[in-house]
C-alpha cells in the first residue's frame, strides 16, 4: 500500500525524495512513499547533482502536521497492531480510495517543484513520443541507455519513442493508455520477473492498453536480473524486433530473456 517513485539517475532520486515528502504528508493522502533507484548502477556511481538550498527545501516540504498523534496527552489514544476481519475489508477499500487521489497530488507537487527548480516531472516521462509508431517502456537507469539508441535509430528514420514510468504505485492506467494509443507495437522491458508469467511492468501496461479500441502489438523482454548490465546492443535488438513486428503484423514470441548467456 505504499506510493512508489522510480528514478533514472542520482538527480531524479534526489528530486523525487524531496517531492515524496510533500506527497506522502499531504492531508488527503497520508500514505508512506518510497523512492526507488537501481542499486550499484546508480547508488554506487558518481554523478553530478544540482542541490537545492536547505531553506528552500524546508519551505517547499513544509512543516509536518500530525494527525491523531500518540503523544497528545490531552486526547490520549492507542494504535492497534493489526486489523481483524471485522474491519480489514473496509480498511483496504479506504486505502484504495486514498490511492485514487495520489496522481493529482503528485502532479500538483511536481508543478510547484518545477517553479522552484526549473526541472519538470510528470507521472511518467515521454521521450520522442509525439510521432512514434513503435515504443519501448522501461524504468529507471536502463531508460538512459535506451534513449541514446533511440536517437541513433531516429537518424535512420525509425519512428521510435520511449516511456519511462516514474509513478509506479498507484499506476497511472488512463494516462498510460492515452500515451500509447497511437503506436503500433510496444516492447515492455522488465528488470524483474514473474516465473511462469510475465514481468510486473508488462502486466500493468497490458492492463492500461486494454481500454483502447485499437491495441498495439506487445512483447515483454526480461533483462538485467541480478544487476547484470543492460547494454546498447540489447536495445538495438529490441528496436529491430519491433520494426519487424510492425511490418509483419505478427508477434512470434511474447516473452523473452535478453542478455542471457547460452
């Protein structure tokens, strides 16, 4: 039941952390938030980061407003360690209702953050998607590598774009469907797996495009498990396959592992 933000690089991890406080502590939300980044690939690398003055950050985040604090001696209360069957179902519905409000708060906070820093954030990043016929959906640091290869293929005349999810929980289904409604084929790259099934991001993208009258052809690539490097030639392989899928109108294999030692 946590809000989840994903970061491509150190700058995004820093910026997302500052914004996550505002989102999680919003009085209409009050749900924990986690800021995620690739371990070692980002966490143990050296990158330039543009910091914000502490005073500006404190003003942006604002003061924490406690609701029903345990240390309020005038109105004592206790917190139970668990919810039993008599209220559990209702509590989970309440969590869902709160989560439906998160996306709007995320965008409002991002707008204020842009005014302060000039750095723009949305629910997900769209890269060269305005006229894209094929698209790759990939999260976190792998998006940067993929963007470089997309630029090379654009020079060859291939209309390829990328979507990088930022807010993964709650997942922005309607917005994602709208972003993909014009593309003919989509490759979803997952750095995680569901054995016997598909990657978790692929499931979410499938759920999003189900609302479209004309659905894109879709494939799922599993990559980089255990921290294995995601290399430019793997992005090239995915784009080449998408081009073939559009030409043939057929998908040979939905799920495939790339970068595997044979």
